[in-house]
């Protein structure tokens, strides 16, 4: 039997910008809320976040520390350092089992676990990802302006990142495909038109640091650059959405509606693990994640309130 102390209105799985923002909303509405902090966020290697009003350049982990401190005035909110291993149940009766064996029940769930990047397994690339190898031109394009750039990619969306960087930030951009590519002619035509060379030779190593990187190739040649970009493949941080039966979009994002609801009643999702199907891609901005968390929490609260009314509203 579950300890009554382990029963909550909402369990928020994830303590990044989305999860903490949602918890703050729910705490202010006096909802008993549990936040599960499963570890460092996706952007933890970065020196700073950007495009977050009043926090431009703020270290990511310091932002989350500040967010946790802001939850202290709300006694209904608990933050536990643990990962959710299993999620089962239905609306008003969900059970989460943590990796330490503890079980908690909730009327509603909010998934804010984010995604994880899977950079190419090129020696030197993964350990530089987020520092001298950037992911997002909106987040780090400004810092790369007028610098020489190498873009690692072989899929059209990955390679078109090079075209965007050349249009916005630098006239010295090179695409490295790490082997033969089959890019469609419209993509290649855009690269030619923008003067962006494509190197197909396999990469053996990436060395150096920001402003002085060297890409080593299998044929013994090399190229130098000041910064690299790599739109790495991503995957869900956890399998909770799948366990609960939530629909995933073809690119692996959790499908949500305008109210941040998944396809499972009582389960919402916020942050970079989810997106609206009408959008062509998910956003990875911290400011967007925080806004998603607020939006999801507001509508979760409204749903709980309406469910408790003596007379149901149409």
C-alpha cells in the first residue's frame, strides 16, 4: 500500500527549466507537487544560456539552482533527487516507481525529462559538444560571428544549418559529412550558391579548443576552424512517455496539443521532449522550456479545479 505521504496532485518528472517553472506555478496554487530531479540538464556543458530576458549568458546550472531556491516558500512542493524508472496508471491514479524503489502516486503527471544528444562517435567530438562544438545557431550563432566554422552533418536538415550560418554569421563555413553523402540537389545547390565546400573524407579526430580546432581526416589531411556546429541526433531521456502509451511523432518528440497535453489523459509534457505536430521541429531554447512549463502547469491546475467542481462544466 502506498504511504499517504507519497500521494500528490501532480508529479513533475524533470527539474530543468520546464519542470521547475511548472512546479513554481503549482506551488503557488497550493497543489501538492513532487519534482523528480534526474540529473544535469541537456545544456549543462554550455557556458551560458541565451535569449532568456534578464538571464542572457547566465550559467545553466546556476539558473536551476536559483529556480530551486525560489521553490522554498511553497511548502507543498518537494524536490527529490531521483529518476523515475517506471510509470503506470490512468488519470487520477498514476504510480511512479523510482530507481531507488520508492513509489509515489499522483492524480496528474507532467513529463519534463528532455532529450539527450548523441553526437557522432568521432574521437574528440562528444567531449567538446556544447563548448567548442555548438548545437543551435539561435543559442550560439552570435558567439560564432565572423569566425571560421565547420559543420558536421550528412542529413539535409543538418547540412542546411551550414547555409543558415553562412547567411547570418560567417562567410567561412565548411560542411564535413564524415563519409559519402547522398544530399539532394536543392541542398547542394544552396551550398554551392553560398560558397560552402563539402568534405566527404571520414573524420578520425577533432582536436584543439574554441578558436583553434583541427579536424583530422582519414587520408592524412586536416582543416582548421575556430568553432564547429553539429546538429547531433537526439533521443528521449527516458521511456516514460512510451510506458504510459503517449503518442510519439515520427521524429521521436512526444505529441502534445495547445494545452501541453499528451495523447494520454492526465499526462502533460513540457520542454524539449515534446512539440505540437503543426511545428516542423522542436525548440531547444531555455526560455521556451520555461514558458512550456508554465503553460502546462496552468492547464493542469485548471483541469484539477474543474474536476473537483460539484457540478461539472460543459
